[in-house]
C-alpha cells in the first residue's frame, strides 16, 4: 500500500497503537475468565453472523412460504374439486335416499294391501297449462289403466286418471278446479264434497254450519264417488268459516302434490288399509277399514264452527250412521270428476 | 552536534546524541524509577521514563523515532510493572510521537517552555492511560486529581533540571 510520506508517521502511530491494543487484549480477561481478544472477536464477528443468519432465514422463510403457498393453492384447488364432486355425490345420495324412502313407503302400502290390485307409476311430467292441475305418469293402457281410476300415494289421494294413452296417462289432481272427491270428516263422519280450487288448498262443500269440526281434523274419502275407495286420507281442515246454510271449509291435501314422484294407481275400488303404510314389516295383518272409521283428531282443540246457526239445514250426510247411498246425498261426486249441478263453487 | 534539515519548509535543528546515550538514559530511567519507588512512596509521583521519552522526542524531532522510543520505554515499564503489557506502551508511544511533532515546531530549549510542555505531556499521558484502563480493563481511573496536579508540577520541575543534564549527552 502506497502511503504518502507526510502521513507515514501517523499511519505508523496507529499501527503501533493497534498492535499494542491487540497485545493488551490477549492479556486482559473479562468476566467468565474470557480474554478480551475473544470478546472483541465475538463482538466483531457475531453481528455479521447474526445478520447473515437473519438474511438467510428470511430468504428461506420467504422461499418456503412461497413454496407452501404454491402447494396450498394446488391443494386448495384439489380440495375445491373434491368438495364439488362430494357435493354432487351427496346430492345424488340424498336423492337416492329420498327415493328409497318413498319407494319403501310405496312398498309398505302395497304390502299392506296385497289383495288390492294396483300399479306403481312414476310421474314423468306435469301440465303445461297453469289453469289445470294435471300430471303425466309412465303407465298407460298397456298396464291396465283406465279412465277414472284412483291415483293415490301412501299419504293420501292424488287424483284420478283423466286420459289414458298406450304407455302413459294423464292424472287430474284433486286440486284442479274440475276435480271433486266424495269425502267425510273423520271425527263426525259428516259427508261432503272436496273440490279443487286451482290453489294449493282444497274446499270442502256441503257441511252444514251446525257441524262441529276442528282445524287439523282429518278428511277421508267416503267412497260415494265410485272412484276412490273409502277412508283414504284426502286432507286436513285448514280453516272453517260459518255460512248459510253450509260452512266454508278450506283443507290442506294429505298427499304432497307439489312434489309427487311416484304414485299408485288403484285398479279397483276395493277398500284399502292406508294406515298400514308406516310400518309394513311389523304388521302382517292389515288393519281393517272399520278401525279407520273411528273418530280421529285432537279433542282438546276448540271447535271453530260452534257458533254456527242452529237452524241451518243439515244434509243427509250429517248423520253419524254409515253414509247413505250416493243417490240420496247431494254431495255425491260424479264419476267424471265434475261437480254436481247446483253445487256452490 | 546540531543538524540543519528541512522539515515542512522550515529549518529546524535536530540534535544527535552520543552512541548509546539514548538507550542508556532510558534504561537508567526505568531502573531508577523502580529503585526509588522501593525506598519511598513519594517517589511514585515521579515519572522518569516519561520525562526521558519527552526529552528525546523533543530533541530528535522525528515522530517515528519518538513513537518507537516511547513505545519501547512504555513496554519495558509495563514489563517491570504489574500492568498488562502495552498499557504504558501505548501512552508513551503517543507521547513520544506528539513530543517529536511538537519539537519540530516549538522552541523546546527554554526552561519555561520545557516546564510547560512536560506539564501538558504529563496530563496527556495520564488521560491516555485513564482512557485505556477505563476501556480495556473496565476500571475507573481519574483523568485529573490534586495528586496528579502535584505530580505533574513536580515532574515538570524535575524535567527542567533533568533535561539540562541530558543536554550534556548531545554531540557537540
């Protein structure tokens, strides 16, 4: 190193002092009996080491973080794909489970009524007309279906065969305006007619104002229409208003008409055992129809038509004895499904 | 003998000494320092090696030779003392360097100037020692005290006479 002559003594001074400082550092010991030169060396060397370790660890951390992030992104994508597949599979399984449940219910109903000829059918379509409540099923003339045959589910009445084709058939639902079912109140055995209104709720006509009934009271088929066997669930009372001479009763259909997928078509008018459908395997002997004739409902409920005028004329169906023949009952439904002439709608 | 030489565009006098005079004077100062301290604690106020370094630094007026002479004397003093080797070496090396540098610029032949210079150099020496001891040994050491003041005055007074005696060692 070329040092100017003018600065040479100063450089030499510094060098001599440094040399002696090092000499001192070799001799002097600090706490823990460590030589000062070691303390200085550590003081000089450890900060760069710390800095180096810090920088390297940061770089490693950033790199591993980037790699982890990259892996996480891929893993996340895989998981998202898997979740999508599982959701789809879950939906399929749920659908299959629901279908199995429905089919089990149908099977139970069928086993409870082995002596009754019926055909299971799948709903394949609905009406394209918003004013009519109809569905299409995948059974037709080849399967023995004829017009006016009853269509039911284990929950209750669905409707009747309206048109029959070779392999399909059109079903008129009980909610259709043109539909009518001979019915009776389960508790009082009061007869009437359940008509469709085009709405989700039904209307039960020809029940006099003096008749006591309850919200939730069950409405069954009376069998007087020659279409539906007796004592099939039609619906439950949703509301009742007194009127003259008949009450205005709205009913909720027993069958889930808004989500029909499988139905049963009765090939006969024989009575069924609809109450046996819940536990088909446990009951080998079908319950008799007469047992269904007993009054059902919640006795604790207050009658909603108890304030009806007493002078209202009660139809023949008001009697608690077995229903009279269809000819004597004004609420008899024509086999075609249309309402009787003069019936209030 | 006095040699005229150019030093930073100035004509300065550089004194030369008889053969071995510098070495003998330095060794003698160290020995005497140790010898006198044995007899009385009052002699601890004297700093004969420092006075010798200052004198030869001022006389020879060469910073490098002043540095080495001061360092050598200081290391020897460390050697015969119970101090880490280099403590006095640094202090006396710096004093030798400064004295040589100052000697090239100031009149160092007059007794008063010698008294003042020795007084100043004594305290500079003490400051360097105190700083070194404080930093390296982590031990408190006073920069200035009454005792140091008295010692500096005594050393300055002794230096006036000692330097006059050492002047006799110069080559005529």
